[in-house]
C-alpha cells in the first residue's frame, strides 16, 4: 500500500479531523498570545538607549568604550530585555517584594516630577523656623571632668572604690589631681571643654551623654555608665543650644521648608490615587 493510500485511510478516522483542528487552534493561540514568547517579537536598541549606555560607561571608566565594549553593552541590554520579557510572560514579576518596591520607587519618582515647589516668603520661613526650632537650634556645649573606673579591673570593688573617690574629690576637689585617680582609658581625656553633644555621643554613647546633661553643676557624681565602663563626672558648665536668627540659617530653613512641602504634596497625590480604589483589610 502506498503512502497516499495510507494517508487516505487515516483521514477517514473520525478522531483525526478533530485533532488537526485542535492543533491548528493551539498554534494560533500560542502565536497571538500577548504573554507568551513570540518568534516575531522585536527588540530595538534605540539611539537614545545607546547614548545612555555610553554615558554610563564614560562616567564609570572616564573614557569612551571601544567598539567591542560597545557591542558587549548592546548584547547585555538585549539579554536583559529577553529575560525580562520571558520572566514577565511567566508571571515572575507578580507578588515579588523587590519588584514591587522598585515599582513603588519609580512611581514616587514620577510623582516627584508633578510637584510644584516654590520659594517661601520671609514670613513663611520665619514661621517654619519657629515651628521646628529643634531642627535648627545649635547643640548644647558641655564642659566637664571624668574619672574612669574599669569594671573588668575592679570587679566587685567598683562601687566601693567609686564612693571613696567621689568623697575624696568632693572634699579636696581643688587640691586633688582627678586625672591621677581611676583607671587609664586610651584616647579619652579627663577634661572636656565646651564639647558638642554629638561629639560626646560619638565618644561615650548616648546613655552617658544624656545622663551627663542632667547632672548638677560643680559636684562629683556617679558612677555613670558609658560604652567603656563607669565614670565619675563633674560638670562645670553647660551652654544651652540657641536658636539662630533666620538670616544665619536661611538656606537650611528654605531646604527644610521645601522638603516638608514635597512630602505634603506627595501625600496629597497618593490620596488622589488611593481614592480610585476600594480597600479591604483585616482589623489590626
């Protein structure tokens, strides 16, 4: 029997026409499916994209790319485009925290371009300065002495030694060399004069600094804990932070005012977008 006769007999089977129609429909669906990979899909590296790649290369390497390097840049762009399209077709971008975070950032960046920021008037700047005085007030300046007590060296004797040193210093403070008492602490002076709070936080930690600012003037007190151990301290003076006049901090107040305006406008844009949606969520 010839192949034509066999094909003729095969086509007479009832199931064959249905299989052929199904295969044709499947092929058409695969070709026209917007989510699937398409053989006719086109990837174009535009002149603008090429220029952006070259600028980024020059910014990094301080020279233009060679022809081979430029081709590698194009190839890498195409590879990224292919894999991104295929990943999107497979739905890999859905429910991905990193992708969602990046899309949120890009949307906020787009919204940033819609903002209309202006320069504040003198009255608005003065009002902003007074309303947010803590942002512009200078730091307090502290003058003090300290005696370090090393917990690792003194162990259970630390509190007893601290009480004895404190009694000595308060009774003979003027005639006693405080730096000769206590334990050595590398790179940390025993006397500090008009130091900014931020500098003391960097040196001793916030717990010590905050406690230091609360101590009475002129008496040895403690021990107060720090990042190093325990300290006896005597605060001689604290110069409170002062709010400078507007003319001294005008640029900083202007930037801060605009930052607040930017945040308020971003929030208003978000509220407008949110109004388009119905939100359901569990009670916290």
